[in-house]
């Protein structure tokens, strides 16, 4: 498909706004953020401890409320109520506590509150929605679940793929697309780089769908699309445990946001090991501001991910710290694509 010119971000922003609304209601009525701050600013750590929140839920709640302009960081780096946020405290009369309370017993709000209190679901015996949990089987090894999620994400990936392919390094080398899902990023990049090869790495049931989508891609009638098939390899595996093949470029698209910080650090080191000297790691994702106070599109997305994965949205600064720890050299450039996504990269020394 031709490179899109229309940004579909308003669609996804409206979809994810539901998650932001639930965070606001939970913070007023169930996890009393505003009550805790009505007597003065608190540090991030002190506020989290007072509310009984672990690191991940705190990193979902506080940036979201900052993005909504309900909270802000003061000159000492502590969280404080904004003039707007004051209207969600009993100290302010009149206030909108009662009005926000109209939805406080919404099932989605109550479920989110429990997730916040426990840093996820209390029962993980069957995995955590779409990611593997400990020794539990991966939900993505279930044929129906794998097909449902992969096809649900297909339209977004297909729309973004030409933009991502255009902005990735152009090369005659090899691309490894980890947790590739539909494979569309790989197919478009190979189309733009006619001498290159690629490996699409994911769970076996996901790859079945990706191969079907490759067939459609190759039969699209686009110039040279049919030749992509012979340059792509499908490799089934578990990125958390299996060895990865050596590569010139490694793409991690919408990957890190599924995992907790310690797993992200481990994966970055694994990805760095798979890169040849001079190779590049590319991350395509939404990112928090380095100041952890927005943007709203990213914080709403982070709430959605919190309820369905073991991760959240991270900042570019957090990613670059992982890159440096893995002895990669982070690029300072941030490359916007579409749908509130961006590309960042790091290079392995020669």
C-alpha cells in the first residue's frame, strides 16, 4: 500500500480515553490520590507508599493524572495538586467528587482498582491475557486467542508498516523482527530493500496467521511484492528463553510495553547479543515524556496495557538506559510515525 498521509491517531485516542476516565474515577474514589495530596506535596515514592501502590501501578496512575493536568511536579520534584485537581478534594467547596462518583461502581472501574491494588490480576494460573506468566502456558499458544489478537492488530500494523519501513535504516542486510505478530513491518521493509532478507520470530500459532497475511501481501499485485516471499523466514520460538539468530537490524515493535522493567532489561541484553557488530536495535512504540507527566495519548494507552499485560508504557529515557546497560549506543533522534508511535534506536559498537 502507498505510504499513508492521514494519521488515524484520533480513533485510537478516543478508544483509549475510556481507560483514562477509569483511572481518574479510581483515583478519586478508590485509590485516594487527591485526598493524600490535599494537605501538601509528596514525593513519588512517598505518595505510592501512602497509597499502597507498587512501582508499576504508580507509574501508570501518576503520569496519567499529570497528563490530565490534575497533578504536577513542583520545583522540588514532588507531586502536587493543580488548581484543577483541587476540585477533587473535600478541602475545595464546591467540588466535583460527587459528580465523578456517579461512575464509581462501574465494573470497569472496580476491576481496574483491583488491578492497581494488586499490580495485576490475583489469579495468573492461565497467564496474563496475551503474555506468558511464569511457568504458565502462553495464552498466545491457544490457536483461537492467537488468531483473534493477531488479526485484531493487523489493520493497525498494515497501516503503519509503510511508514516504519521508510524510516528504518535502508540496508542489504538481515532484519530480525521479534514478536513480529502479523509480519507486516518485515514485508514492507523487504519490499523497500530488494536485496535484504528477514526473519519473522514469534509463537507458532501467531506465525500461522503471519504466513497467511504474507500470502495476501505477495498476491497484492504491487511491484515486486511476490518476490518478498523467498526472502523471509518464519522462526517459531519463545523470545524469553530461546536463542535468537544473528542479525544486522532487530525490530522490537510494540514489544517492551508488554513486560515489566526487569524483563525489558533482560530482553534488551538478549537483543544486543543477537546484533552483529555495528548492528542496530530499533524500537517502535508509544513513549511517555521523560518527565513522566504525559502525553495523554500515551498515559491512556498505558492504562489499557496495564490491565492486559505485565507492562506499561515507558519513556524514551527508560529505554535508553536499558540500551546503555546492554552496551549499546543510543541514538538521540526520536522519529515520529503515526498513531502516536515513534521510532528510537541504538547501535552496537563495531
